[in-house]
């Protein structure tokens, strides 16, 4: 089964409104002739609404970097899935390692977010990945399996549109990309896990992205691996040239 590649830019907490809109517009123009892959950007919350307006009618997908699991209420400083859907998001990144590590998100919280996102018709991008010391201790598969089990604990059926991002923490923002074979090993483990739990057909649909220091120089070899279906790009998604080079791998 041919899975359609997805290149997603995670802008994190970067850019001014003006720069964000101009980057989004440049990406729209840069992908006009692209038909065979999906492209997504995940800007900071306050930029979602104006960017949605700026990219209206284009094929660029819009995603949020996080959401709360409740639809509304007394949760100062939080943003709900309903709200991000209202401002044009189709996708939402859930459980990014920066959320897990800096903001102490647990698998229980992540599971509730995943469930709510699916209930609202959003496409979750569930992030998993081991830390350096876990890899060195030979615990990579165990950590990833626990994160998958934890993050998916509240849903019985995984939609075909579900997306998983394997992002080894030691590769994020460090310049140390996982080698294609290191990444493929974990991607294939993830696909087998989906197959065991949800069946072979489902496993053949689910896209698994790689994230962690993806650059124009390494995207081609990563995408050549059988189970790598796209990339979640941080730093290199903030400049139109490098992002479009990655999109056009
Ligand atoms: P990076 O970030 O490309 O800057 O390593 C990736 C991510 O955190 O999604």
C-alpha cells in the first residue's frame, strides 16, 4: 500500500505574526505544483486564525501544536480542540517531547487529548520517542511501546487518518539526526505494534513520520526507508527555502 507522504512543519514558539504570515504564503506558492504529497504547518496558537485566512483555498494543511482534552471551561491558559477546529485546523500535534518533558504531560493526559481530537474529527499526530539515556540502556522499544499503549489507551479503533511521529529526543534540535536505519528500525516496530493491535490493513494506512533534525541534506535517505512516510520538521521549517527543499525531497 502506497502511503501519501506528509511533510509537517512544527514552528514551535517562533516567528512574529508578520513573518509567520509571509512564510505561510510563501509555502502556499512553493507547493502550487505539488500533487503527490501532503504539506502541513503548525504555527503558534495566536497565528492560526490569520494564517488560516491567508492560506484559504490552498492545499496547505493547518495544524495546532497542542490542545486541551476538555472542550471548554476553567482551564486558564489552555486552548481546546473545538477552538483550534474553529480557526481552521485539521490536524493537531499531541504529546510532543517538549510537552512531555518541559510541561510534564503524562500518557494519561495525552490519551485524553488523542480521544478528544478524534471525537472532534481532528487528525492527531501522536509523538513518541526515547531519550538518549533510554536508548543507551537498550530501552528504545520499551519506551516507544509504552507511549503508544498509553497514548492510545482510550480509543478502541484507530482511524486511518491517525498519524504517529517517531521523534527520538536526542535528535530534536541537536543536529544529530537518527540514521535512516536507526529510524526505520523503530518505524517498523511501530507499524508491527499497530498491526498486532488493529490489524494488517490498518497498519498499512497509518502514516509514521520521522522527526529530529530533519534537513534538506538528510530527507531523501530517510524517505527511502520503507516505513518512513514523512517528516515532522522543527528548525528547518522556519525558512521557506529549507522547508520547500524538504517538501520536494
Ligand atoms: P527539529 O525539531 O527538526 O528542530 O529537530 C523537530 C520537532 O521537535 O518536531
